[in-house]
């Protein structure tokens, strides 16, 4: 039990605390550190229960989530925080303020602040708690259960470790969070059609752990990187505009939410809208952004696979594709298309990924030329993109 990730649940609703607690208890590798009804009680409990991750509501009496994050920052508390909150009138703006104050990520409550449908966020929330909590434990020199150890727990106590649907946890779900049960060697890399040429576009696909990771990368980009960047970050609709604005404040390049017909121009970063596929299209001598309501691809809209495929088609060997932290396999297949066309590809490494899912699959398919740590990703993107080929 000592190696499990301890979760502090902070929510003013007793129902929510119990429902979230049940999800935590049913997940091998997680335990409840304690529960608190507001930020003030949470601050009082932290020294005693020593959590590895905090699941935080934003709208609470006495000390709300934003006030808690300010106090956490003032006190120098490093325990990561995942926001679990409903959309209010200023939901997106408040959520981005929470991220700016140091929250690692956020999950949207399905319907109001008190919802019996909270189980629908299970597959989004649990990987964040495992990923961020596990990273924190490793940073503090503590052990984290491996995928093999988690599956051993599942087999030993199947009744207590079932998914909300009542079925045993999927092996692929566990391995997407904690790593593969039997790590595979990368497949043979594809044979490029042509040699890499000067980089004219950078395409990034990212999911769970992305808001934190993109803040790190974008704050470190070179101001003279005069190459357009297009990004798919899995995020609910209504949040990407504020997310782009928050990145624009820390990035030396211009960052905006994608709009139909946006010109793909040097020095501009375009973030895909929530629930809209983002593609690049050539119109005469210009390349522009195209937004689409087409069906989900790889389980997502926007999909990194859709973006990467369009980038490979338009830019061929003049593209740099980057796949970063995230659960599942979105982007892994079509990153290979960029590789085959003669473009360059980078993948985030396992150690620095909150969830080593998307970059792992891409690496195992042989579609990643080089694995890079999060801290080095910005400098590596810039050096690869600026290289004369």
C-alpha cells in the first residue's frame, strides 16, 4: 500500500467527494489520502496526510479553488493539482487562471457542480491523477507501482478493482497510463520517399498532461523561430480560446485559437478548437487552416492524426511532427506519414510524459526519429526546425 498514489479530494459537495472517492478506491495504484470541503480545510490537512495529488473543485465556500491555488503558491507547496469543476459563466477564464496559478490540468464536470454523472469523466480524470501523482512521487524519490504490479492487484482482488461499467480494468487502459506490461522494441522505421528538407511547418499532437507541457515548451521557444506551428491539444469546446490566450502571454510567438481560413504564416502558433478537426490546406500560393465537424478519428475531435495527415500531404519533407504526452494512440499512425514523406519527427520520452501513451505507440511503430525530454523539447524543436538540410 505504501507505493500507491495518495489523492486529496477537495469539493464542497459530500456527494461529489464520495463519488470521486469511489473512483479512486476502485483504481489499483490509487488510495484516498483524505477529503476536504474547501481550500482552507485542504491546507490544514496537507501536512498531516501528505498527498501525492490534489483533485480540486473551483467553486467552494470560505476558500475557493483559485484562493487555494494562490495560497498554495505562496506557501511553496509543490503537490500537483488537477481541477475538477463545472463550467460557470466565466468557466474557461477561471480555469485558465487556475492553470496560470500552477494547477497542472483540468477536467470538466459533466453537468453542474453536483452531478450523478461524474463517472463519465473516469477515463479522463484517473489518468491525470495517476500521471501527475506518479510524477510527483518519483520526483520525491518514492516508488510508484508498475503496470505489472497493478495487474497483479487486479487479479488478486477483482471485485474491488472494476471499472464503472462493472468489467475488469482493460489491460490497454492500464498500460496507457503506467506503461506497457511487456515493453515492445520499436518496429523498423519507414523508408522515407525523399530526404528531409528545410522545415516550413511544425505540427504538435498532445493530450493528457498537455496544458502543463505546452506552457513549458512555448515559454522556451526562440523568439526568432519564424516557422508556423499548428497544435492539436485534446480539450473541451469553449476552453481553447482562453487556453490560446494564456499561451500567448508566455510565448515569444503569436498564439491564437484556430479560425476557418487562418493563414499559416511564420511566427504564428494556431491551436485547434475544441470539437473541431484542424487541417492545413493549400489555396493557390497560400496555406490556410480548415476546421471540420467530420467524425471522430482515433477517438478524438480534434485529432492529431487528422492534423498530421494534412501536414504530410501539403508540406511533405518540409514538416516537423512532434507527438507528446497523452493517453491512447491519437497521432501515432499519421506521424509515420510525415516520416514517410521525408519530414522530421520527435516524441516526448517516457520519463517526462504525464501519460506515456501517444508517444509510446508512435515510438513502437518506428515513427519517432528521436525521443526528447520535456525540458529539452523547445530547444530541440528550434534546432531541428532551423537546421539547414
